[in-house]
């Protein structure tokens, strides 16, 4: 029966089916049953009281990877090749809840198991077991439905990882994070917020500003929240904050509205951090201008200030001449001094980035080369602060730090990495280097040759993806070595995916980062299949020789060059 037959049959009223001849009605009923069963999105199968599979739909066969013979006494409990519990242990088919469900008549829903298919692949499924009753209510068998939950579990894992990353980020930030509902009740705060307020997180959630702060501050905070929710626009301002039992502090606050799936405002969320030190620093700065200038002049970097409207330097610290060799007067008086002395290869990108960031009033930092007075190329890390007045950028402040030594080190490190990869690639042994997730970092040509991988690019691939036939014993070796062990075997059988078996001699050991932490594994392997076969062939030949000579009716002997007997039969 095809899908068209099923669709046509589904439009026939049940009353019409009942009025037909018994044979026709039975055939139509069977067709309707089969069409409905195969159209179900879930995998479904039915068994009799002996748990023998009597029927199943297309989806069940797809997930099982096989089509068991209906009514076959050997096909009982489940049509999968094997079953496993969530912990990975084998679940015998006979231990499925099917028989218990048929005995008690009580359904068993939401059982998670893993099914193995004939091709060796495994799928996590969610299974629902239910009794099957006849019109008299007697249990005549069982019906089992199951669904592939691979994507669901992957989504759950990603959600848990995302939640963990978010929680780790928020709990370790040295700023306070919070969110409130439309009534002003806190529904989330991070640890830094709770520490600042002086209460545990669980005592803050559900409270309002009135429960935590003095009335005048609480009312001001609430007015700001309502303004954000009504305008649906962000708020960025300084606020006063009163810690219980402490002096008043100033904080920088950013608040934004939150929305539900329908776009309705549900509350506000915000971030704030203590700027009291900055405020005090600003006050101190007003009374210590000379001391500040002295500090800038002695800083090991070029401190500068530029008029953002003319791009003319207003101030350049004396270190400019020491680092680049040009007198400060040239910086201040020569038009376009900065872009004219940027290295030609970096000029366009550096100027474009700085101009665009300034136009957007964004603080920024970037790296580029300037040509010194003696012709040297000097690498600089330029950290730029943008100052705006009534929305117009008026001043740029910055510090240029000489990073030539760091760049030289980075270049040498890159060269060393290339050298290491080249050495590994061309070493006559089969060698591969992995990270802690068993992803390939480097490998030798011999590795590709011995393992019949051709010219396959392995970078970033999982070792278990490249060799899906790797068993749990090998994975256990990898885990132990990632924990610090070094393991080796002089002869080890390695089944290949094509069914053949190779013999290998191998060493697995961890490699370490400069910090001492384990960075991954290095694996040395040598395929010794031919050697093992030769040894076994030689041993078999010697055994045949011994057997032949021992059964020979004549006396046989062998002497060495000293006429000493080495063998007699």
C-alpha cells in the first residue's frame, strides 16, 4: 500500500467501512490500521503475551536499522540488535519492562535506553511501554513506542553548557549584575551584587529595592526602572549606592528593558560597577596636574593627545624621541606626521581603523608598525581613549607601547611551530600529536601511510572520528595518559573497520605546556603485522620441520662449523 492509498482510505467514514462486506471491511480496516501506524511520527511496535513482535511501523524499522520477521518467536521484546542502559551497560532484551507491563497492566513511560543497530551505530531513545487490551479489557499484549532523542539530548547538553558558561561568567565578573520583573522584584543577582548588598543571593531574589536600600535611593532606582520600561531605551548613568553600614559610593549603571516572546516589556536588567575610586581619582587629578604630567613623561611609552577635529598632536611625551628617534617638535608641528610615518604596509588599515573607531566614539587599541628615524620598523601597541563633548568627539588620548620584542618572540615561536610540524611530518616513524580532546595537531607522513589514510587532512579532526573502530580499551589508555601516565605495548592487535586485524607496537605519552599542564598526547605507532606474520610463519615452519624429522625413519643430524651437534632427530 502506498501513501496515496492511505490518504484516500483515511477519508472513508468508519460507518461506510462497517457497512461493506466483511472481507472488504476487514481489508479496508487493515489498510487504515497500516496507514495510520506508518504515518505516526514515533516508532511503534506491538507484541503478544509472549513478547513476540507481531507488528511495527516504518519508523521503528528505521531506528532499529533492521526489519525483524513479524511473528518470529526469536524476535521478542524489542527489534533492536542490542539494548544498553544510560550508563552504557548491556540491557538484555528479556529485562525490558514489557513483561512487567503486561503482567500488571500499568504503563511504564519515559524510559531512556540506547539501541544498537546492525551497523554498530547507537541511538538514545525515550521509550513508553503500555499494555494492549481487547474489547473485554483483557491484556492481550503490549504496545511500545519510542523516539530518537539524539537531537534533544544534544540540545540539552548545549543548553547546560551555555548555562554553565553564563553562570561562570556572571559569578566571576567583578561587576554587579541583576534583573527585575515589571513590579521591581529581583529575579536574578550575581555573587558580586550579593556581596555588595551584604546578603546571600537567596535572600535578595524576590525582594524589591525598598527591602534593600534606604527609601530615597530605592525610590530613585524605581523611577529609573520605570523610565527604562516605558521608553524601552537603555539607561547609562552614574548613581549613588548605599551599602548597609558603609559609606556612600558611586556606581556606573547601565539598564536595559527585558521582553517576552511577544515583545512585551517584562522588566529590566542591569549592570553596575563601583566608580568611587575613579571619582576620587578625578578629584585628585584636578589638584595634581603637574604630578600627573611628570608621571606621563616618565612612563615607558609614548603618551599623546590629539585634537580629534584637526588630527593635530597637542601633546607627546619625551619618550617619543627615545623610541622612534624623532624630536617632539616634529610630532607637534608637522602636518600628518602620524600617518606619514606609519609603515607603508600598515598605513591604510591602521588609519582607517582609528578614524572609524573615533567616528563611533569608541575607545580602541590596535597594533601597527612605524618607521623610526634610523629606518627601523618599530611595532607599537596603541591604546586610544576617545573623549566626546555633547556627542561630538573632541579629543583622543593614547599610549603607544613598543612591542617589537614581543613581536620578535611571536615570530620565533611561529617559526618553532612550523619547524616542529615539519619535523613531525617528515619523521620516518608514525607519529601523531593530539590536544586534550584527542583532536589532531600534527602528524607524520608515515602515520598516514601506515594507517592507509592517503593524503587526508587531519587537522582539528577527532582521533575517534578518523578511527571509529577504536574500542573502549584504547580510549581508556588515552584517558590514563591524559592524566599523566605513559603506556606502551610491544605487540597489540588492532581491529580495522574493514574487518582486518593489524598488529602494532605503540607508545602513548602526554606532552606538557610551558606552564606544566598536560596539553595533550603524543602517539608513536609501528605496524608490525608483516613481522608478526613472518615470525609465526617461521615458527610454524620450524614445527613442521621438527615433526617431519622426528618421524623420519633415518638418522638425521646437523653440526655447526665446529663439528658440534646442533640437532639430531
